[in-house]
């Protein structure tokens, strides 16, 4: 599919966690919509494939390989985008980490690793991009949250707590940046069969003593009111809508793309 709006200034986007799954799809869809796209991930090999896919669309890209939880890493990524293209119009905070761990077996390592990426790095990225967007008097930030943020999941509490943190940061950042016309929203995807979801559910089945993995997965799918798991592409379409098309009066919103799983 060709790049659209070739005669207008391309919007400058940064997508985190773009080596695969939702982040890669969002990056490629943004490229198709005429954006220049910087992508970042700890997985350099996957990121290189994403860069190839963006190149096939004919869009400019920038690759930033590294651990996003390092002190200063989110700020450095935003700086790289600004140095290359002179500003940043879109930030998609998509990188995420989670580990199945029964609540009474909680480990310091799992909690700190989860919160470092899903909460601290995300907040620092919002801050760094927000400072540039404040000067520009424009910009959009989209944080990827989860239906889990409002559920009691005792085998996945560090993750759900971190996503409740994402909801909190989204609200605060939206209010902090509203005077400058910068929009901050979040999106909660339902179950998509990505690398992360698949390995999480394998571990969840094990933690629940289930060795009939397919039956376990089918039971979970049946709980979704629409009766099926989400396609990565359709969730990405909704993220891209928030990046480019949603009304300018919409901020501090949480968009549910979970097939009816999340109803609030
Ligand atoms: N898959 C689902 O069903 C589902 C449901 C709800 C929410 N989500 C959220 O969607 C987002 C995307 O997840 P996905 O399902 O596409 O999984 P994914 O595993 O494909 O994507 C997550 C990416 O984050 C990267 N990452 C992990 N730790 C990192 C670090 N320290 N530094 C830099 N990058 C790091 C991974 O390498 C990976 O590419 C996540 O925020 C996840 O919590 C997913």
C-alpha cells in the first residue's frame, strides 16, 4: 500500500517495543499513513525486521536498540527522534513486560523488572516527549494499558498493578499537557496472540496445574463476549486512530479494544 499525503509534512512518531507484536504493526501502519517512524526495542533482531517492513512501505525510519529501563534511555530515544526530524508528534508507549507468579511467591526481581518498564520508563518517555510537545503546542501520546489493570489476577499482580500505574500516568499526563494542546490517551487491547500473550498463557496454564493447553486457551477465548481473540492489525488500527484521527477534544480517555471483556 503506498504512502498517503506525500505533499504534507510527515508526522514524526516513536513506537516503543516495536520488535514484534502490536508495536511492529502500529509502526508499519503509521508508516503507511505517511509518518516517519522511529522504533525502539531491546530485541535488535526483531527491530531490524520491523525496519525492513517500514522500508517496504517507502517511509523513513530510525532504529533505537536498547533496554528502555536504563536510566535516561527514554529521554535519549526522544532526543534521537528530535535530532533526526526536528520534533516529535506521536509517542506510542507500547513496550511491556509481565511474568506469571503466584501472589504468595512474589519476587523482588519480577516486580522491579515489571514496574521499571511498564511504569517508570513509560512515565519518563511521557515526560521527555511531553516537554518537546509542550514547546510545539501539539502532539499525541498513546499508552498501551490492559483490561488486567482493573482485574484481580493473583497470578499476575505485578503486571496488573503496573497497568493500573499506566492508567494513572495517562490521566496525570493528559491534565499536565492539556494547556498546550497535547493529547494523552490509552488503549487496552484484549487477548491478541502475540509472543508475550502466548508465553504468559503457557505459564498460567502451568501455574494452574493444567496440561491441556488448548482446552485452557479455548476456555479463556469463550469468556470474551465477541467470542474470539483480537487480530493484532485491528488493535493497531485503533492505536493509529488515536495517533492521527481521534477528535482534538478527546484526552485522558481509555479505549477498550477487548471484544467486550472490559466493559467500564
Ligand atoms: N497480547 C495481549 O494479549 C495484550 C493484552 C493486553 C495488553 N497488552 C500490551 O500490549 C503491549 C504490546 O505487547 P505484545 O502483546 O505485542 O507483546 P510483545 O512481546 O510482542 O511486545 C512487547 C515488546 O516489548 C519489548 N521489551 C520488553 N522488555 C523491554 C525492555 N526492557 N526494553 C525495551 N523493550 C522491551 C519486547 O522485546 C517486545 O518486542 C504491551 O504493553 C502489553 O502489555 C498485550
